[in-house]
């Protein structure tokens, strides 16, 4: 049960949060739930590309019985609106190994602590976000076909409130893999931004109208950036351990701290 920090060979520990969190281990992954925000502060999953299984998707979202319902964002947030329950640990990532174990992992990804509210529209930015892990896994194919992936929302204090829950405007992901036969760690970090690109007066008017109609505030467009791992640590106040030093951008762009907006997977810098 739970995320294995030794999965790659080089140690990749769970993130360490500055605030109190509930550690919720599941099959091949762990969720660190922030009970005050009722959302995950971080998730971590091990992905074995050799033994990935194809199991049916049941979409049976459920509260995690290990924590009080008042500490989770449940179905009431997603009712009668166009918000998606966005998987943080992707459904297919922990679905590997023995078929029975893989099926259990699939079911466990549908626990509400593994969800975060996201705008429902699919566009190029979101498709790019969903393809990042596959892209990095393919890059690692010549190594051990294994990844450790950390993902979560940026829990900012000024996130807009909807039905008593602050909706994250940014999400982050750090993918790690082993090089040189498991002797060296590499990592790449990404941020997805669903902040609305609207003038302040228009944003205020739309937010007010949405609140009057019991609808979410404006979200989107989805924009995906490759960023320094250190920036993710700064944004989230998470201790990411050895991942900051393993950042491929530290090798390929050591003088640059700029975020690079991505339009296609081919633009991802994996250090080669």
C-alpha cells in the first residue's frame, strides 16, 4: 500500500508539507490531504510501464472512509455545474502488476481526496497536460520504464471561493525517472494554469453573475508551462527533497528561471 520512495532506485521521498496533512496510502500511490482546504496538498504515484494493465473504468467516485466527510470535497461541489472531478493521480498510472491489484488501484483513484475541481472544457492546453506523463514515460523507455510522479493543486490564499471551497487556479506536476542504470535521478516540472485571462472589471462582473446563479467563477484557458522544480517548491511551500537538484532545466538552462509555455509535447525539455 502506498507510494514507494525507493521505486526508482534513487530515493524520491513524499513531499513534506508546511501545513498539517492526512497521509492516505492507496495501491501504488499516496494522497496528502489538506483537511483545512479539503483538497490534496500533493499526491505521489509509482508508474511501472512494463506491467500496466487495461482494466474497466467504473467512475464510482466515493468519499474516503478514513477521514471525516467534512475534511473532503465531495459530490456537492460538482453538482449542477460544469466542474470536472479532475484526477490528480491519473486513473491509469497506478494500474499495473497483478490484474487484481491493478483493478483495485483503478478503483482507489476515484476517492474524492484524489480529485480537484477543474473547468470542464477540453482544449489543447489540457490535452497537453494529460499527455505529459506518457511523453516522459516514453523518454524513460530506454531506462527502467518506471516513473515516480508528484502532482497537486497550488493551494493559494486568494483562490476564488465556490460553495465554501477555494478553487485552485494552478496545478503542478513533477515527473522523476532514473538514468545511468538507476545511479542518477532526473526530474521535470510543469504547471497548468486555469486562471481566466480577462480584464479586472470583466472578471469581477462575470464572477458576480456566476455567484448569483450558483455557478463556478470563470476558469480557463488551460495553459501549460515547463518550470523549474524549485519554482514548484516555492509556489506550494512543499519540500521536494532531491527533485530540485535533479531538475533537467538545471543542466539545459542553468541561467534561466523563466517559465516556458508549451504548445506541443515536442517542446518539453527532458535534458537531451
